[in-house]
């Protein structure tokens, strides 16, 4: 009736030949699930530094609208891919441990609903990885983890409890992942302490510093890591955005120089996603309230697209 009116919030311009990446997300209707599920775990009260990472799931979903579904590098279009969006897990307003239990329980429930699906979990701070993996692993058997991170996240629990500095220690100590099946990629100088490097080594954790990423090449590291994890039933990829140099990821609470460039991270994700065993991924540690021009959320959206691309290339 009114040709120049549009729904509030809808894009001003639409090109009939372009599918926007946010159109791939279809809200869960309570019945139907696709082969890829996405869910938000908006918890950041567990962060040891100031963090608004609880706002990241929505910021990342929104950042998908900056992209099309067409990959010029592979010649592939993701327009026929459907990602079931389960929404966000409701956090307890004051009780961090209760929030983490809600995450573990909900992830276990949704994964049980569709055990064959690939899962993308949007944090939140890095503490969410412990409950997410705990819930996910119940359907998977023996698992391996590939962690992109500037930090070990193997801190002791006595000083602060289940913070974003402890998820991998908690997973190892709970026996959910064996230390020898955890690979840490992108560890940075002056961002860790000797005690935690030693602890990781004692547990058999494989560690690649950022220096090694550039000396060996990310492709070699991914191939070696997946070779090492060939005996596990499923591999979980955890992407702490602070693995990136501060120039690429200004929206991370723990920014620092000398980190990974965004192209290397995106390449790593597309390589990993091609492996059948890689069945879940989280993206954590983005605080949209301190981000600049949504730069960090845009990389997260791009990480999702590279994951989808890798999964589609596989078949
Ligand atoms: Ca981390």
C-alpha cells in the first residue's frame, strides 16, 4: 500500500542478487533442527578483568549481516546452508556457578537432541568453555581440543574459582579431556607465567607459541595437531579472540601486541572445519562495548563463515 515504507530495523538497501550471511540463521521452532546449531552463552561476570562479553552473541549475529554468503576463494555459495539458532542461555543474575551449570545442562540437552549436528557456541568469556565442553562431551566419548589463545587458561582455582583463566585446567582435572589431547596455539610472550607452562607440560599439553605459528606455518600446525588427535572421537575448537594481535581485535578485554593476524586465524578455521572429527567450536572474549567499529565481532562472524565453508568443502 505504501511503497516507500519498510519494517523498522530492516536494511535500507537490498540487492536481489545478494544473500546476506545473517539470513542463514533460522530461529529454532522447538521441533526442527538443521545439521548446524548455534547457541549463545552470554556469561562474563566470571571474567578476571572488566568484560562485557555477555553482549557478544547478539553483536556477532548482527555482524553476519556485513557479509554475503558467497566465497570467491572456493567458488562456493553458502546460501543453501541453514544454521539453527537456539537463542541464548539465560544466566543467573548473581550466581556464576549456577550460570555455568545452566550452560552445561542446556548444551547437553541440545546436543542430545541432535547429536550428529555441528555446534557453534558464542560466548561470553572463556570460562564458558568448561561447561560447554562438559555438556557436549557426554554425547561424544573421547575428545580432543584445539585452543586458539594468547594464554594457557590453566590457572589455579584457589585464587578465584571458575574464572575465564581456568577452563582448561578444570576440564583436565575433571577428566573430561586428557592433557595430551589439548593443543594450545598462539601463546604469547609476557602473557603467561612459568608455573602454568610447567603445569601444562606435566599434563602433556601441546603448546605452540605465536613465534612457532609463523615459523612452522599454521597449515603444518593444524595437520600435526589433527594427526595427533586422530585417535579421539571428536574435536572441539575453542577460539579466544585475544589470540589475535590487538590491531585486529580491539574488542578483547586482554589485548596485546605480537599476536596472530586475522587471515591466519580464518585460514586455520577453514582448514580445521574440513575434518569430520571437528564437530564444535566456540568463540569467546569479545566485549562489544569496547570494540571499535565492530572490528572484533566482524572477525567472529567471519570465523563462523569459514567454519561453514570448511564443513561444506568436506562433502
Ligand atoms: Ca583464554
